[in-house]
C-alpha cells in the first residue's frame, strides 16, 4: 500500500530523514487526541476499540517494532512473530489501564523508536525481515518505520471518530 485511502497517509511521503521526527510527534498528538474525548473507555460501536484501547495498541506497536528493528539488525532476514493485537488487548486489559500512564509510555516508546531509526544509515534501513501481516513478506526496515508511522496516524483517526460519536456536551 502506498497511500491509505481511509486516513490519507502517504508511505512514500515519509522519507528516512523525516521518520524520526514524525515518530517523536506521536506522544503529543495522542495526548491531545485523548484530551478531546470525554469517555476514553467508551467503545463507539460493537467490535470497535475505545480511544484508550487504540492508545494502548499504538504504545505496544511502538515497542514491538523496536524489538523487530533490533532483531533485524542482529539477524539476517528474521521472521517477526505476530504481535497478537487482539489477544494482547484482552490479556492486558487495555480498557482498564490508566490513561496518563498509557500516554507517558506511548510517548517514551515513540521517542525510543525515533532515536533507533535516527541512528540508522541507508544500509541498515535496507535490511529486511519477514513481516507477518497481511501475509508473510520480506520488508525493509524503512518500510517497518513507515508502517509504524501509518499505524500511529491511522489510529489517531480512529480516536477522533470516537470523539465525534460522543453525545454533545
């Protein structure tokens, strides 16, 4: 996918140099987005996560991608294990977590991943690992970074939709 039809994210529009600054913005952007939601634990529809659950998911995506990046720098074309997003949301009781703690951890994870990507040169960004979604396929670390940026951007849209679905004050 080059461009997400739903959120408008343009993968090619995020260069290797722009990736670290983009990732660093996620902490503040998620804090601002959750501040606009009155009921962070409210699921706007059946089968749709709450804003807090999306924030937990993005926090965990950032951490998992940091682990995958580190593995790809140590091992030639590793196979990345699926993160078990739905199972993790249940096992870790995403909707019961403290929003302030989640946002602090999301910001720290975004800064950490940004620093990791900022330290990579072209040869490292070209290294590959087998990414499990949507089907197992070799992907570069630059793709991994762009995909992570897309996850962050896309789920901000999900949070904003949830905020719009709330009853007026």
